[in-house]
C-alpha cells in the first residue's frame, strides 16, 4: 500500500476477539493503532486549517509588512509541519525496509 492510499483509506481497528472480559496487554495494540490514526488525521486537519488561515491573512494583509510577514510565517510553518509528518513516516518505512522488521505494525508478542 502506498502512502496516499494508506492515509485516505484507514479505518478504525476494533478488537477482534474481545469477549467482555478483563482487558489484556494485547488489547493495547488496538488502542495504539487507533490513536496513531487519529493523530495523523488531526495533523492533516491542522495543516489544512493553518494553510487556509495563512492564505486568508496573506490576501487580506493589504500590503502591511507586519501582517504579510505573519501570514507568510503561518504558511511556512504549516508546510513545515506537513513535511515533518510525511518525512517521519518515510523514515519509519525506510527503517522497516532496511532492517526487514515491520516497524509500522505495533504488536505485543504473547
């Protein structure tokens, strides 16, 4: 699965064999994967909001150097944040491919 399809087609992961008994350490796998997916979605939403806000501020700055600099800073930080999230995922994927260990899946043995 490539990066784009992984981001846009993720679905919540539910415990497959949860019978209502006391939770075990293996149930943490499901919780961790759900939290990781939520963080990626929030990062995308934060980028979108910051990018729209920075663009709107840039358009409405009216040539004021301080407002233009603030809007440019917002746009730059939004792009840096998105690139940071993408690069961190690519680094983890590279480590997995280089070592042969699937580091993108969180499993507790047992």
